[in-house]
C-alpha cells in the first residue's frame, strides 16, 4: 500500500523530515553580490538539504531529520532568514 501512495505522489504517513520555508529575495538581503536564490541553494545543499522548492511565496527547503539543525544553522549563519523551521 505504501508503494502505491509513493508511486502516485501521496504518502502513508511514512518519513519525517525538516521543512524550512524562506521568503522571496526582496524580503531578505542578497549575499556578496550573489542572488538570493543562488546563495540559498549553495548554503542549503552544502549543509545537507535534500531539496529546495521554489514556491509562489519563496522557497521551501526540505531535509532529513538528522540534517535539520545543520541546515537551519547554516542559513542563519549566512543571514538568510527563514519564516519558520519545523520537523514535519
């Protein structure tokens, strides 16, 4: 059953992970001449994020539970302000 959910885009309450929503570039500073999106992707991936999704409201960074603190701290260290951070 879980395989069917996964194959067709759903989930059966399986894996937990970190979710860090980040607002779009006009609401946070861009870094060292690099665009906000480029800096965000670089920092998040180096810290262990699994995925960065562009949404109409900014970006969602998704990561494994074990990488959550590392990703959140790396963003904060670079001055990228997250709207929130949670394990979902």
